[in-house]
C-alpha cells in the first residue's frame, strides 16, 4: 500500500498531497531558514512527481541561485523548498497533517545556528549526504 500524506498552509488556501515515501525529518539551521521561519526548519522530502498542490495562493521565491521556497501568498506559511533542476521537494514538517509517522533523523548547517537555542541531540550531516 503506497504512503499517503496531506498538509496545508495555516489559512487552508494551499492544500497538498504526497502519494509516496517521505524522508525522515532533517533540521536545517542555515541563515536562510532562520530568516524565513524565525528559527530553524524541520523538513521532510518527497519525489516531486509524488506531490500534488491545489489552491491558487502558492508562491515561489528564488532564495538563492540554486533553490526556491514555496509559501502561501495569503497567510505567509512556509511550505516547501526545492533545488533547481532536482526531482525532489522538501516539505516543511509543520504543515503536514498529523499523525505523520516521521522522526527527526539528522541536522545540517549547525555551525550557523542561532545563539538562542541548543542543538537537537541528532547526528550532524553534510547537506550533500541527503540527496
């Protein structure tokens, strides 16, 4: 039986479904994630072909030369991150409907973490090890 997950933004204008496997959650402590979320980001990931999005409020912002971030243009919820030219999409774990069945597995960019929190007790990996 294939996996099936659903999620949405805060206002419900953007709704999405994932009909495939989700990667365990990775915490990202980079400055871009801090700026877009107010802290670190916890995200899963799926194959782009397994993600279906409905609603007309989804907006994409090119946050660097290599990636863009998807958010709701109505309520501002951060929803997705995707690298240009790749076949996967990162899904912000907080937008997924519960229960997710996911676990926090690792973290990246811990050298950039904010000075206002301690690191989670999970392994540190290099981003290149994720994909």
